[in-house]
C-alpha cells in the first residue's frame, strides 16, 4: 500500500508519470508495444481510440495486479496477468462495439491484440508486481500516455501527408495547396512507412537526448 | 489443393505477419541481434503457430461460434459465446507455450539457454494471438486450411526475423549516424524490407 508519509504527487510520483513521456518512453526507449503502434496509425481517429483503450486497460490492470501482488504465486503469474488483461480487453471491446462500431471494425483484430501488447505485460511484470497501488496506477497512466502520444504523432503525419486530412477533415484542400500543385504522398498510407516514421521519431528523440544512443 | 497452396503463399509473402501487420514486432526487435538466436526463435514461433491455430480453429468451430454448441443439444442453437474468444484463445496459447518450453528444455538445453527469457514471451507475442484472431476473422473452411495458414504465417515470421538478424550482423560494420544506431536503423530497414515484400502483392496461383 501507499506510503502514508508521501504526498500524492511527490517528486518521485510525478517522475513516474512524466518519465515515460520522453526519456523512458515505452515505444521508443523500452521497445514495447510496437505492433499496435504501427498497424492502426493510418488515420487519427482509430489511433486516438486505441490510445484511450490502452490507457483504460493499462491503468486498471496495473491497479488490479498491484492489489493482488502478494497473493499471486510467481510460477503462474503470467497466466494470472493474462486473464486480468483479457477480461479488461473484452470489456473494452464490447464497449467499442456498442458505441463506435465503425472504428471497432477498422481496428479489427488489434483490439484483441491489446492483450498481448507487451507494454501492458511489461509494466505489470516490471512495476505493478513490486509496487503499491497508487504508484502502479501512475506508472500505468504515464506509460499509456507515452504510448499514446507516439501513436497520435505517427497517425498525425501519416494522415496529413498520406490522405491530406486530419480526423477526416480535408485540411490540405481547405488551405488550397492542391491548386498550387501539391500532391498527397500515397506511400504514407502503406504499412512500411509507419516503420520509417517511428524510426525518424526515434532519430529525433535521440538527437535531443544523447544519453539514449546505443553503442 | 490449389486453394491450400494459395493460402500458404499468401500467408508467407503477401500477408506477412511482420511486414504487413507488424505482429510480433517486440520479439522481432529484441531477439534479432544474432542469426543463431533468431533461427531458434523463428522455429519456436512456427511450431507454436502450427499448433495453436488449428486448436483454436476447433475451439471456435465447436464451442465459441454462434450456434456452435448444437452438437451437444439442439436447444443450444441461440448461444453465442464469441465474446469469450479472446480469453479462450490466450489460455490455449499460454498452455501451448508452456508445453513448448518444456519440450525445448528437454531436447536442447543449449537452445533453451540461448532463448532464455524469450520463450515465455512467445505467449505474449502478438503474432501468435494475431494468427488465431485472423483465422477467426477470415473464417477458414476446414482445419487443413487453418493449419496451412498457421504454418505459413510462422514461416513468414521466421523469414523476416532471420533476414533482419543477418542485416543487423552486417550493419555493425557500417557507419550509421549515432542517434539512429540500434533501434532506429532497424525500424527503417524493416520499412524498406516491407516495401520489398509489397512487390509480392497480387500473386495468385
């Protein structure tokens, strides 16, 4: 349980929340959860929905596992974690199907794949199993935000450059860039460009923060 | 027969797990530092996919699909358990992985040592669950088709990881800009390989 002497947003706790946004980003530094980060970033809308779904699953799963951390025998912990995550993902999936059916169709198998999203498993293993509830919750939120902003950044560039729209709104057309000879880059919609976009984000991030450079 | 060959080729090259759907990227990036470990990991994935997809196909056909329980009694025709599919699939996969882990440990301790922590991670390898979910979504007709699809996807993943491992072994000798070293350049090369694999699109026998 949470240390009583520590304030809710002490420096340490704030660090848990903020670190994963940049220096310890789950996608670009910890190399977790790449699969879904790439596959659903053709447009902004599914990317935002996915980011929110992961946020929900991750923070709740972290809290649940952290509550149970002293009860789970370590031999079967992976299966216990998978069951917790799978149950939450089923809930999210049913909610998506009920309220945003078209997006849920677009995400297809990738909602189910949140179960095997290594970010969630990785954070459960690395953090929630050994830390208190409030800290685990913050860690879950922080990592989900770190994942989310990469997702949204990639989707932003892919939708803007590939289709000339943002959330389906024809930005480029309104700016009148087509009339002066601008063309959409159809390449950006294809799967390989997602990888290259993430590669470039990593490049920029490591240029800013030289500590992350691999030898 | 022709249909089977088609599914096989399609699942290896066109719908390649890594290049078209980015499935199993985490272990793809983590284990591809040397060719030797990547070969072991690739075989483990082929093996697990080859088993779990047909087993999950049977599960889907006889338990989960809407009206699938009629083989017990006709009154079950309205029951649709498909919302349970995530949890059932992952349970099958987790237990299959445990089995593979025990077999590998028994047969080849050296391989077990080198794969280390990555074998349990196959359970959370999205390629495995993805294989089962794609099988469900594409609704294959019979178990042979499902098996061929599972094996094909596994082989596609194997090809991808061995290829990137070979490239990464060589790239150590080249002059890559420092911030791109390691992860960044691997992403970009994978993207280029994906563009290469796109040339298979539209192949049909």
